[in-house]
């Protein structure tokens, strides 16, 4: 069997554990939020509820886009360019 290493879904996957061994796909709007360096929401995986949680970190006005940092809220020193050009899984 051939395994495809270069899959577009890799770019929609979230790391859901602290060891960064497991990934998940957020259903609903979760995989549609765009990246921003000055994001207005954060995300985390709740192991107990088995849910991806998106939470506002500042007021979000009506019709304002909800944005997250694709690298996570603790990604100081990393750039989105490095993330986009990451090696395929």
C-alpha cells in the first residue's frame, strides 16, 4: 500500500497533545479561521471533553473576523512563513 505524505489536509490539522504526537481536524468553523499575528481568539484541546475549544481573548465586534495564531499562542520567535514551509508529515 502506498501512503501519501503530501496531503492538503495536513495544513488544516491541529496538534492536540502536549507531546505533539497527535493531530485532529476541527469540524464546523474551526478549520476556517484565518491566521493573524494580532489574533483575537485562541484554541486548545480539552482532553476530558474531547473537544477543540476556541476562546476569544479580546472583544470581537459584530461582523469582525475571528482570527487565531496558527502557531499557537505560545509561539514567540516563530514565523508563519516557517510554518507554511514546514516539511510534510
